């Protein structure tokens, strides 16, 4: 069931029904501008990852600042973006199954569609789907860049798979994907640099062997919010797939910079607004935001601008705050901004973004690709 909008434009933040998914519009726009300014002089392209925001509205804001297109993880996400006017989409994932491939090929009639492969069988199935739809699909060979998840081995195995793509009449070889997902949350700069140095070496080896085989490699893609600066500096990557930079979350807030302080390149713009629904016990306040309102796979949320109040436990409908009983805690009925531990799955719990500026609701945007699992 579609959730009722929790606010209307012009309403004060204190009037928003909760739990609600809040965007601080000033912070969001600052993050968009910061990424654009970082990448502009380098020639490295941004293909922003829509699995974070799930919104054609935000995709168009990114495009207005130079993003060349969007990444998604699922065909259903690609459909929502394409129907919302996004015209260049990479499914940065493998797609398996005849029905999904038919849907993907159909999208190529209204958008430029790319997809990743790491097996011969996937190439054959993509060729059949593209031929059936009378379209051409762009294909990236995904290499295992160190994440030990998807991806063919770099080097000769990747070249052999690229040859299969090149030989397919309805497929176009677009390059390689070398994304190291687990490196995004390595805490120190040294750890992140070491991981991406390995990924870059794997990508460089593969590109060199492709060149020897006479196969051009237009795209070397990868990089996320935690490591994109490393990929950008490598001289190998030319497309960055960062997504969470627009919102940030508590887990990314634990990444450290050169000085050992939390990385502060981007601002926290995404919050879950919650209401104190009980304050019956000393040193405890209970919020109306628990597991159904927040993803906790990367840790419990933080209370924005109140480090003295700690979110210590969640149940389905409740979140428990603890504080010194000898101090003033949050009042019954008061509203608090929570910083989610992991932004992407938290967004997927909501139908609406509530955009606020200077304490007032400015806009509501649908989370259009919410629940797009297929």
C-alpha cells in the first residue's frame, strides 16, 4: 500500500508526521556540487548509483551537474529511471533469467542500456534477448577487483569473455567494471588505498591484454563513495559509480581521513525524523522509529546533534534512547533527526522524501523505485 504523504509544502518540520524520510535540501545540493567540482577538472565521468536514491528526480539533479548517466542493480530500477526520463543506464550487475532479460532489452528502445557479465552463458542469453527485441545492448565484462563477489578473473579470462561479446551481433563491448565494494568501508586511508591499488592493477592488466587482442576498452568503471578519490587518482578508471555521497550515513561517517578524523568531504543530508512517544522511565526515551523505519545492518542510528543521547536498541516499532538520568532528555512529543546506519536500505522503507530547507517543507519526491527487487 502506498504510504500517505507525511507532510505538505509550507509545513514546519515539527509538524511532519513520523517516521518520515527527510532530506536537508541545502546539504543535498552542497553534496551534488562538491562531487561535480571534484570530478570536473579530472576528465573522470560520474555515473551516479541510483540504488542509493531510487529517484528519477535526484537522477536529473545529478545530470544537471554533469553526471553522464546512472547505475542500478536491478532491471526494475532501470525501468523506473528510464520511464522517468533517464536516458543512459548501466545495470552494474549480472542479470539472469529470460523474463528479466526481455524487460532489459525492451528498455533499449527508449534509453541507452548497458549491463555486466561474468560468464559465457550470460553473454549468450543477452544476445538472444537483444536479437529478439531487435536492439543492441552494451556489455561490460565485470572482473573480480578484490571483493570476491561477482566478476570473472582479471586478465586472460576477462579477455576471453570480451571476445564472446565482440562476436555477438546484437551486443556491443563497452569496457570493464572493476568495482571493489567492500573497500568502501575500510576505515583508514591506507587501507582504502591498498585495496584500490590492487583493483587498479587488475584493471590495468586486463585493459593491456584487451589492447593486445585488438579490443578497445572505452570504459573502466568502479569506485564508490568511500574510495572514488583513489580510483580517480589511479589513471585507470574513467567512470565513477558513487551513490551514497548525496546522503551519507553513520557508517560512512566512520571512515577516516589522512589526519585520522572522520572524512568531511560530504554533508549528512538524509535523516529519519522520529517522535518521542514515551518518556516514562528515567534516562530512557522511546521513539516511534525501530526496525521498520531504519536499516541497522551497518549499526544503529545516531541522534543528530545530540551525541549525549544514544540510540541503544530497536524493536519493530520502537527505538530506545539512553541518556544520563541526571540530565535533561528529549521531551515527550519532541521530534528528532536520526542518522541511519546505512542509507540505501533505509530509503527503501519509504514512499516519500520530505525535502526541508530552513525548517520548512519545500517539496515531496516519490521514492519511485522503492521495492524494485527484480
